[in-house]
């Protein structure tokens, strides 16, 4: 036996040498599925590839949407040297070595594409190391990131790249990929003689949350389980991948969520805006998406309290108390029981009357505080604990509200430059309707009484 003989490239043993997701990676744009807004006929990325435009680029999108695949297709089409490394493992030393090799290759007319996966994990110094080489064209940089480039990529490097946004694949697109893998005898599962209904493939697609790599991994495990079951019975028979096998392969659904990344902020934004729009069903859905993906429940509780004071306010004062109680419940009983306390809070906020009057009022006050001078406190509002302060007029003219008939004194409490400002304008929603009526009454009580009214009042007395 020759130890150095080539390993056979077919058969079930060879199929397991590389993951299905890697074996089924599209090699041409025609094989590529999804991202039609970028690679469809006449679309920007396809035009750039077909014109062999050497501009560097950043692919931004969720996992399993084709970022690495597109980079490899570009390298194949442009016949460029393709150097791939991960920002998780590489450092400045590796970057400098790659740049040096690319400079030498360029002297011989060879172009180099440097593909950096997880480029957002590079620090500023590491990202800066690419700048001169991108600038002079020694390399064509293609970065892949799941994070927002606006926050994670240096502005100098970002300005030299085109950013392309990749979307999660639809269930139909993932079913196409899985069906292709099922029947492909060269790279896929064709030699295993498996069958799967569209409903089963769609179930895998639903579990994968738009991530093709995750779908391939689930499919491969389900296929392996099915083959093991068949070998115990009849090796020559055709095996159907069942829903039960898929469930065993999945174990737990993959939820697209990153507690420190873009999706984290997208989903908390969706929760907040669903509450604001009085949609309890949507609010519960986004809440569950966060909780089931492992979000810190106390973070959600803090945001829920914020919703109570920003979007409900005094239209329903009990909302804040209920949200604080939900926070205490989460802290006291823990999870998963605390989920229901948060669910109760977001539903209550969703159906409560809405008002942003306090939010708007405080914003207007803050603007005045920032844009006007630090006005002195009117003398009549100042305390006068010493004779000197009394002599300076502190407290002179102060009216004690409780000594008045209606507990409202006609007394100016704002600085002179702001005396006519009205910040808080309650709505007609919920409790604020009563507050509005009370403010109108207070305003009326503060109006000076005409002299004629005083005379008539004395006659009546």
C-alpha cells in the first residue's frame, strides 16, 4: 500500500472530509443564490465584478449570507491571488507579511485580493496598516463584517471602500440551496440516496433564520442520522429525511441575535416602537426574540422603564410603578419565570394611553438651560436665614400658597427672561386630560382679579 497515494475524492467517506456548507459553496455568480439587489443583472456589485473594478469593498450582513463566497467568486473571476485570514487570529505581523508579499507580486503583474473575515475585530492600528497598500493599489481589500461598518471600521479605511449590505436569505432561497445539495452527486449528498419533502426543507430553512451555513449544518446532521437509521435496516434502500430527524438535528432553533451588535439594537428598537404604537402582539414577539436569544432581562427591564416615562408619562402614572415592579420581580424570582413579569409590563405599556408631553417638556427645558444664561433665582424665591440676606431682599414678596384661598399664589417662579415659557403641555389622553383641566384652572386662578370684581365681591360680602 502506498502511503502517498491520492485520497479518493468520491464516496461517502470523502463527502465527510469537508463540511457540506463548504463543499456546496457557489463557484460562480450564476450558482449564487440570494442578494439579487447586489448581484442581479445590472446591479451594482455585479457590474463592479464584470468590469473588474479594483475598488476595495466591505460586505456587511448577518452570518451565512454569502460574504466569503462572494469574495472567492470575485477572486476566481478576476484571476487574482486570494489570501484569506481571520481578524480573530491575525495580528500586525501577519498583516505586514501579507502586504509585503502583495507588493512583490504586483511587480510581476499579479493582483492580490486580501479577504479579511470579521474585519471589525481589528483594532485601529491593525486597520490602519492596510491604508497605504489599499491607497496605492497593492492589494484589493475585501472585508466581511456582521457589525455596522459606520461604528466598527476606521473612517479613513471606510472612505476607500464600497460598502455592500447583504440581507438574510429567504426561506425559499434556502430551500433551493438545500434541494441542490440533496441532489448534487459531486459535492452534495447525492451519493447517499436521500429524499426530503419541500415541507421538511422549509422547516430547516425556518430554523436557520436566514443563515445558509446554519441550514447546511442542520441538513448534514439530519442526513447523517437518517443514513445511520437506514444502515441498520437496508443499506440499499432510499431514505427520507423526516421531521423527527430534523428536530433531533436542530435541538434548539438558531436565533439571529448578537447582544452587543447591530441586531441587539434593531430588536430593542422594534420592541420600543411596537409599544409606542400600541401593538401588544408585536411587542410580545420582539420581547420573546430577545429573551429566548439570551438577552440580559435586567437590560430589557431598564428599557421598559424608559418606555414608561418617555411614551406614557402622566397619561397613565401607574405604568412606571408597574414597570419598576416587573424589574423587581425579574431580580427576585429570576428566569425564566421573570419572563412573564416583563411580558405583563410590555402589554400594559402597549395598551396604556400614550403621551410624550413630559419627554418633550424636558427636552425644551434642557435646550433653554443650554442656550440661555444661568439666570439668578428671583429674590422672592430665595431663602433668607440671616439678617444680611433679608436686608438684601431675599424672600421679600414671597407668597405662601397655603395661605391663599385656592392654594395658588399669583407669583412668578421663572426668571424674568423666561417668565412666559410653557414647557409642559399635557395631552387629552388618560390622566393627562384631568391634568390639562387642572392646569387651565390654575392659570385662571393666577389671573389678577379686576377691580370691578373686587367691589362687587365686597358688596356681596
